């Protein structure tokens, strides 16, 4: 096939872990001679790496597929491939629903992407390997990063917990940690290629290494990466209240280039709701945990996510959650309405909460959080922070992030001054918004 005919476009939906899968698929395709294009209209093959974690993600995935299906009908796209969690969740059922799709690739078959793109015949058009048997990525696997100055490193795949509202173990299998030497080697290559921030991710990052023989653990991995990463930031996302222990907190508190940032999704704070969710901690455990973190790391930035409208959530349960949020005063918080589905255990729970009530509770939490975030941000006025510069608009303020702001999920920092994209700059904070900061070069 001539070079100009091998143009591929990939749309990555969902979380940062999905983005890593997308970048690895692109790496395999480039190695096989494919050209990546930034506009779907210029591609003869389109890939959609989907998310199906909650209802809104499923809707977004299907809408995106249908949009690209229209390009195929118009003749500009010859082949449409759907990968990731959507085909993994619905498997063969989805084939009849989306006839415009040529191939479906599950979460356990990303390494077969070249076969699908090049039209190798596949029975029923589905590649749905067992996620538990999928080989974990290695440093030798090529990867095309979507952003040059920042990179996610997936340290483990799958999850061995069984939260009643979650489909992930079914889609991704049990937890399987990568070897520490492979992760450190990948970190070194990313630093050498210009990454100024490394973000460690997994379904539960703080459980890293518990399934491996030997002494592999997150704190030792952090120490090893810190030694080779120079001044690049190291950030951790997707931790768990039960697996973030004293050793991890001490390692982050030790300073250096590990971000004083704790992303700990608690989901709720009411004991009855947590029990129905399949989470064994309680509010007292959480309060002690956050007190311990703030004692050890006084400048810690705390982020969490919560769910409203979980089956059985009463007014008292919600008030307990709101009271907890007001006690902790998180720097960043996301609230989501419970998303039901027949294939998750919580679907069988009684006492459904009406959607309109769940949404009102979510909105009330976010309204209070806006006030808390503004209050916290105002404390930064007058301080000087290192900021990673990410965008240089032509006629506007530059955009960056402090170490207390994670990409995509938190606020940003607007900066005045002459700056270089992908570099660190000293920035004095001059103003605070609900989620964002404003500053000038110091």
C-alpha cells in the first residue's frame, strides 16, 4: 500500500490509562509504516479507543463512533476500528449495534492493532482476548506521546478489588504490576525524550507491587525514579485510602521532585453507603488519614472524587458526606452522580435514589467545593511557585500548572511574561479564581 494511503487517526476517550494504551497503539502503527494524521478527514483508517466506565462515557463513545461512521459513509474513511473498554464490556453484542465498525479490539488485544488496521481477516471482526493473560507493556514497545513535556506511566494493569459500583475488574482483569526495572527504564527514556513531568497511574497505584514476588512497592519505585529524573516532577494519581500507607506518605514528604499531591478517591464518607459500595473504611479512618498527610506534608494538595445518589443513600448519608468535605477542605474535588448498569453488583441493591435528587446533591457539593477551592487558592496569593508551562497562546496569557495542579482534572495557572513551552518558570501568584490561579514571572 502506498505511503499516502496509510494515514491513521486515533481518538482517545476516557482516562489517562486509556491514553497510555492509545499512545502504545500509535507506536506499533508507526513502526509498521503508518502515518499519523491530526485530522480525521485526512485518514483512511480511524481508531476510537473507548471508555465505558459510566453511562455518560458509553454515550460519548457511541456518539464519537457514529460521527466517524458518517465519514466512512462519505468515502473519506475506508476502515473504522473501535478499541478498548466498550467492546470489552459489551463484546459480541456490540457488533450488530454498530455495523459501520470493521473491527472491535478489546482491552486484552491492543497488541493486535496492526492486524486490524491492515485488514487481516478476523473471525466476527472481534479481537477479545482475556485481559488477565495480556502481556504488560515493556520499555521496548514503541510509544507515540500526545504531549512532549508530560507523560503518564502505567505501573500496573487491572484491579483486584470488587467495589460494587465498578466494572473495571471485568474489563481489565486482576491487578498485574509491571516489573520495577521496566518502569524505571521507561521513565529514563521519557526523561531523555524531553518529559518534564512523569505521572504514575494504575487502577490503584498505591497497590503497586503487592502481586509481585519480592519487595517491589510504590515507595521504592518512587525512590528509584526520583534518582534518574533530574528536576522533572513525579506525580501519583489514582491512590486508595486503604493502601496509601505511612511509607508512601514519608516518601512523598521527603521532598525532592515528588509532587506534594495526593489523589485519593474516597467515593463517600457515610459508613452505610461505604459498606454497600464494598469499601471497608469509614469516615474516622479517612479523617485520620488526611490529618496524617497534612502533618507530614504541610503543603500537600488533596484531591478526591465522590458519588452521590448511590442506592440507599439517605438525606443523613448525604449530610455526612457534605460535613466530611467541609471538614477536610479538599483542594480539588469531583462529584459524580451514581451510574447504574445491569452488569455491576450494585444494580441489585434496593432503595434507588431518584436521578433528580442525586443531581441536586452533586450540585450542592460542587457549589460548596467552589467556595472551598477559592478559599484555598487565595492562600497562595503572594507565593512563588515553579510552574510547568504548557501553552503559549498568541495573544493571551500563557498557561501552566503548579505541582499542586494535575493535568486535565484540576485548575490551571495563567501567567504573564515571556516563557518557553515545556519549561519550568518561577511564578508569583497575584490572583486566585475558584479553580485557577493567576501569576506573573518572578
